[in-house]
């Protein structure tokens, strides 16, 4: 029997839909060949010989998907948070990213990043690298070694960027191909994703080139959309013909469609933009903490969900100060409460089941069947230890999960499985 | 030489004012008899024989003051956070607090609480107990044993409360005296503070009794003020003659004056209320996380500071999910950014120096000279270990402090001193 076939006994929680968290105390989670077979009160006859791990009394939940973060920014997360987006990009993000030309620095910085990603509650992630092909390949190697399943992108940027962090259109296209060729056949669980930084950083000519590469290599894409009012005004000037910021991506085939796309933030997406995203199946990466830290605002996520948009969560390190997806889930709830209180009384706050869904199955959908324990899903499993945060009375399993989302952290992740493979 | 006379070598940061964090790399912090003598590049001649602890390369900062939290709610923090204030009080807070009549339960629950308070970054705190005199004395014993300096209050409530958690006016006054007499002369660093829960819970008759007790025993007072719109409307009905919610406290002598007062929240304090607080030297306990969790709103703290109000920070467990004052400091920054972005463009966000000041010297002022390293201040000192959160490049000391505020937690507090006494 292969190592990816096993049974876990514990207190099991997962989402099927936004409305409800399924909870099963002292049940058996059956995994066969890396795929979930189901949750059962007793071990079914047909799985009777399967090795069983007993995590009785411990929480067992699906792993989280981080739909948006910047790996090179991890090194300076939580510094310079008094600055706003465009100022912060110039003063912090760009100079720091420029350092990744130095592979020795990249090795040190990405080493710290990968180690933390491995330890935390994230099992899948989509991340930006820098514009450097070699450093991005190095990042992919490090992510591969963690055991997480990830999409990693070499960033493209040929305008409105500092001299130390800019390519020409030609270099950008050539480096992208070099990076893609370097990654080819090399990784099992680490995939390339096309990554134009955002419209202000990419000329029309570059977007056209990237569109070609995207079609040829059949790549998904990730970028930023409608994060900040200043940015939106800027895009309006740069793309006067686009009906909205999202349209500026759409015209280069970068908003989704057959090849999926993740757009981070969408704080200020208007009606047209939301329609375009719906039509193209775009994934919205909601990054609540980053939107606070950079004073961008609050994305009205309930509206997006009501309209049928696909939504997941992103830590957006280093707009977000931490890669913790537990924090990301609870921040999504917190900011939705403020939106409701301060801006729109008709837009009810997100609930714990809704935010938990977004952090697991919502973002996991970008990877196919990930982030749930329904049969056929990838076996991304966290076994969580609550002994650091004891309580004196009684809680239901549903309450224990809520409590863990707010209070748990990386030190409480006892075991982690990704696609049936145990990482620790 | 007494144990409270020592020198600490390290990377020292503290606030004197809101504007600036003083930083001294590789300096000496001199403490004599529990009081700070100053920060020096070399050990001054007159202190040459004083024992020196070498924490080179480690952050050394003042301890934090938590101006507002509910000790009995610690047991159920982070559960039921989808509810709003008044609903949450009825469904969660009141039934849980009623359990503290059972001293065995209180012992277990307060034991967990005290242990966590000891380990964290808080050196001083003002907290609510329950209405039970015995359980509140037990809480005081446990806090005394931690080494923290605290004010602890037996809660008073004789109306609009469930049967399981209500006293008559007479019982409330009698139990308050019993509690005060029980605490008399018993504690070195644990002080009683008068604690009418909030206006809706206390009849006029009870407030009158408590006013008498306050004057006789010369007690400071803590309560809640203008947290939520529903609550404010309720107080308007209950006290039709009061010019504002704050005035309803003032008329019973509970807003400060000669004997200081802490009012938690002040999210919706209007002009009159702010004037009354200024005139009475009221301490505002700003509780940003609680105000998000219970969807109360955002207190425009910069305005209050500009007007000269005294402000400190409160975790408000269990409106807040955690007692971490590091989290509280950074949450104060985060919500101020949203206030600026969503509600008032003229009210600039709080900066790292401002929020750090509020968490240390701002709230510490309630205890006299606490929360800074200026000469004459109580030696409340944290030695912080950043090794769990390594970084690949170079940061200034100021940047390291910001980073620690966002990323640090209880496991990173290496040593803690309160009033010169080393707790661990």
C-alpha cells in the first residue's frame, strides 16, 4: 500500500459550502492514493487494513490556500507599514526586490521564507517572485522542497519602475522564456504562472508578448487589480480606451477564461469590472490585512459572493505583515464588520463559516479539488494541537474551530499533509 | 545591593512623546531600587559596581499596559465572534461570567488567564472580574502571584442583567464592601478599582451607593463608554437628563477628577463628552480589536490626542480575542488607516511611534510613571528575542522594533521585569 493511503482519526471539520462547517467528532478521515475517500464514524470494511493514525481529541482540518503573496517581500514584512501603496512600492518593495539579482541573498531570504511556509497552515499558494529568472527558479526549487503545491511567477515589468528593477520589453519576454524553459520538467508540485506585475508596470507591447507566451505555454496568470484609488486613476490615464481597470487585462487575454487568472485585491471593482470577472471566472484574491496596512480600503466581499464571483484569500506578504492564513481568515471577518458598520448596512459581515470556506475551499478551487474533505479532493490535511491554548469549560467542535482560527498559529500545526504526502 | 538595582545592556527603545521612538543600540539601561536611572552609552562611574546583564543584540523595551480587559471572559475568548455587542453579552458573556460563583471553576479559569498574562508582553493591567466578591479576591491573588501590577474590579450590576448574574442594589453595595475589606492589606501590587459595569447595568440608586464607596475608599474607577450606537440610544432612554453618556457617569462622580477613571472604547464620543473627559482627565482605553470584532466601529483616536485627551490601549478580552498588547498596538494602527480611508480624510492614521507610545507610556500613565525609560520611571522592562523571526538583510533598530510589534508574540519575550522585579 502506498504511503498516500492512510486513515486519520480525530475531530474533523471542513466546508462544502459557504453556509456551514461540517463537524465530525472522533471520526475517521480516509485517504487513498492522496485523495480523500470520505469521513466515517467507523472505518469502513473496505479500508480495514489501511494504517490508521490516532489523533483523537485533536482538530483535523483541510489546509489553507494563500492565493496571493510576494515571496521576495517576506524579508522585509512588517517594516515601513506607515507608508501607502505607491510610496511603499518605491521606498520598500522595489529596492528590496532588486536585491534578488544577487543569488546568494536570494538563497538566504527564500530559505527563511520557505521554512516558514512549510511550518505554517498553508498547503497551497500562488506567489510572485521577482523579475529575475534565476532567483525565481531558485524560489521554485525551495518551494518544491517544502512539499507545498504552488504556482510561482517571474514578475514582468518594463515601465514606471526604478532603473534597478526594470526590463525592456524584449528582455522581459526573453527572460520569461528562459525562466519557463528552466522550469520545464523540473518540478513535481511547483508550477509556473505568468505574472505581469500590474498594468502600470507593463507596456502594451509587453502585454502583447506575454499574451502570446500565455497561449503558447498554456499558463495561468496572476496580477493586481483595483487595489487603490491612485492606482486606478493612473490606469485610466495609461489605458484611456479600457472601460475599467479589469478591461485593461481582458484585452490581452489576462483576466481568465479558459486559462485561469487570479486578481489580487479588487477593493474598488465596479459593476462592469465585476461582470467581466464573473464572465471570465476570475479568482479574486481578497487580502484584508494588506488592504488595511496600505490603507487601500475594504473589499465588499459579500457582494462579490452574492454575485457569484470566485473568491479566495491572500496574505499578500508584504502588504500583509504575516503569511499566516489563520490570521487572514479572521482578518477577512474583521474588516467585513467594519465595512458593514461604516459603509454599507446592507452588506452583512462575513461569518466564520464563510471566511473558513474562502480560506480553504474557496482559494483551493484554483488548484482543482483542494481545500475540502469531500470525496475526490486532494488530501491536504492539518492536524492541530490546542494544548497551548487550554480552556476551562466545554466547547463544541464548531466553537473549537472558531477559537483556533483566532488564536492558533504555526507552533500549533502538529502535522501537515499535502496531496496525501506527510510533510511533518 | 538590592535585587532591583541592575544594569541591562541591549538595543534599547522607548517613547518620551507621541512623535518619536528613542533608540539606543548597544546601550546600558540603569535601574536602581526598581526605578530607571537612565540610558547610557557606557556604564557611568557611579554605577560601576552594579550587576550587569548582557543582552547584546536583543531588543529592550518598556512593558505594555493593558487598560481594559475582562479576566473572566478570557476562558471563552475567540468564540461567538459573529455576534454583536448586546447579543454577545446575553448569549456569551453573561452566562459565562455567572459560572464564577463556582470557585473551583474560577480557580481553573483564572489560573489559565494568569499564566498567560505572566508570559506575555503586558506588565500592568486594569481588569474587570465578575460580580462575585470571592472569585474576584481569588483573581487578585492570582494576579499578585504573576508579579504584574494590576487594578482588579469586582463588577457591579443590578439591572438589565440576567437572573443568574444580577445583584440587588443592597447586595451590590454590601458585596463591594466585603470585597474591599477582603482585599485590604493583602496585596503588594494588586489594587482594587471600582467597576460599575456600564450605565445600563447600574441603577441610579446603585451609582449613588458606589459614589459614596468611591469617596470613602478613595478608589479609581473603570467602566465602558459610548462603545455602540444601540448602547448609546439605550443610555439616552435610561438617563434622559444627562447631556451625553459620559455625563451619566459624571453626575455620580465616576468620570475621573481627583480619583482617576478609565472609560473603555469611546468609539462615538461627541464633542460634549470629549470636553467632559478632558476636564476630568479621564483615560480613554482604546480597544481597536474589540471594536472590530463586535462591529462597534472605529474610535478616531488622532482627534482625541489632538484635543489633549489621555489615551491608552486595551485588549478588551473577550471583545478582543487575545490579550496580546503587541497585537493591540498594531491593530490601533490598522483601524486608524481604515478610518482615514473610509470616513475622515483629515484624520491621518496613527503611526508606529504613536501607537507604541499609547501602548506603553500612554496607558502606563494611569499607574503614575510607567511605560518609559525616562529617569524616575518604574523599571518595567521586556527583553525580546528576535531569533524566531530571522531576516536576511539589515534593519535599523527602529525598523526592528516595528517588525517586532507586528510579528512578535509571547514566545519571544525572553525576560520580563516589573517595577524592577524580574518575573522570568
